[in-house]
């Protein structure tokens, strides 16, 4: 048995070494020359150095496809449709794609090498995404594990976005040999504050970006980001709305609500916000005051496990349970959700039971 284990380990070691040598040889010894990337039937054509990943080649030319893992092939955000020139599907891609996506030639762009001319299709709105450099203007503790990050933009000095959209922070390499990565965060400021980006970040234990924000980032530091991304936003409908969020899922709603106030958008809305204990609530005074001032806005905070010292006399239970108790017939309503995949899936189930159909449910999952 020991001999078999040793032999197996040797095979893996040799295979890994061989794969590494192939990567080094391709990077430094193989010259693919200049390759052409045709985007959206020649809407834009790029001439790039062959041998790099499709994702990095696009980013180098200012075409920013969403990516959170820094090109490691784990987040599956950087999907694009490759009409021709991508070569066979890599083993690293298959687990991240559905059968329909594979059939439609969708690929994980960070795992596709540009070795010849390539034709791809991307959503046209990606052409509007830019890279911004700014300065940390403020870092504010909202709770024991949530910070508000405010960035003053320098180059370009303004960002044009729709409330509900997100940016991707570029996290530089810091300690422990971690390379550059990108992480997505919804903007919490209204579009009227175009010279700033504000977002709400919750600490994730061992999280690359959140550790950087909480332990390394300081006021005055230079930061880079790309954006805006995303389709989460208010519809054009006048329907009454149900908002459901927890934790840092507050961010897009804080942007949307302030935008509505500034533009006198008086759509009736009930905002359900969930937390574990009182120490996890934030912006409560501000939202409570707005609920008193605005006849179209109702705010319902809830705690799932209030501590004895909280003296909490408000709503209790999971936020989806609170919604189920409050909401009767939602046949003429729309649902807007922001938070973890588990919370969103549970909230969608509740909204379905209240007669809110999928075409009237909009969400942003913080995966």
C-alpha cells in the first residue's frame, strides 16, 4: 500500500512539474505573434500579443469583463461567447459552465489563451466600463465587522452609473504571496455624487479583499477600480416595491433610496432589513428618520437572534419569515433582493407564495 501511495505521489509530482514546464515554455519560448480579437462582429477589433489569456488581453486594451478571482478560473464571472478561435474546452472551464453554455460556445475568458485570431461576443454595455484611480477619503466603522469605504476619484474624476450597479476593487498583492485579485462591491452613494465611489464592505474571515480593507488600507492611499457593472436597478414600473436585504446588502438600496429622494420618485416601498443582533444593525437612525418623513417609504428592521442586552422590541426571526408575516397579496408588487445566495433563494420562495412572479423579482447575489 505504501509503495502504491509513493508511486501515485510521484506521478502527480511529475505531471505537475511537466505542466509547469509547459506553461513556462509557452510563455517564454513560443511566439504567437500578433493576434486579432474581433468583438461583436467587428464593432471593435483589437491587435494583441499572442499567448496571453483572453481576459488579460481584453483588460490590457481597456475592455473590462467582470472577474473576481484574478484570472484563477474559480469565480466564473468572466464568461464570454467565443464564436471562433478559442480551441478546445479546457478541463478548468467545464465545471464552471452549464450544458447550455457549452453548447452556445460560452467560455471562461481567463482560461482561454489567445494563440490565433479570435471572434467573441460580449454585452455592448461592457464597452462603457472604465478603470478609475482614486484616493481613500474615508473609512468608517458601521458595525464591528462592516466598514463604509469612500473613494475620491482622480482619473477619470467622475463615474456615470445607475443606482444598484457595482464596481470591482483591484486588490494589490500584499503579504503571504497573494497576487492581485478583483472583488465586486455595490456602490452605496447616489449617482449625483459622481466624483466619489462609496461602498459597504463586510469582513470575511481570511478574505483577501476584506483583510486588505480592514487591516491594510488607510485614508490617503491610492486605489484602483473598474466599473460600473451590473443590471440590478429600479424598473420603469410604478408598482409598489418590496426590498429585502441583510448585512452589506444594504449598499445598493442606500444608493437607490437617496436617488429616489433626490429625483422625487415616490414609488411606495417597504424595506425589510435583517441582522443577527443589534450590534449588526447600521444606518438605522437615518432610515428610521426617512421612514417618518416620507409617506411612500416604510422601514422594517429585524433581528434573527437578539442578545438579552439588546432589549429589542422590534421584529424577530429570519428576514424572510418577517416578510412572510407582513406581506399579504403581492400580485401587483415587485421584489428587490440583495444578499447571500441562500437568503435570496429563500426570499424568492416567499415572494412566489405571495404571488410575485419571476419577471417582477430583481436581485443581486453576493456570492
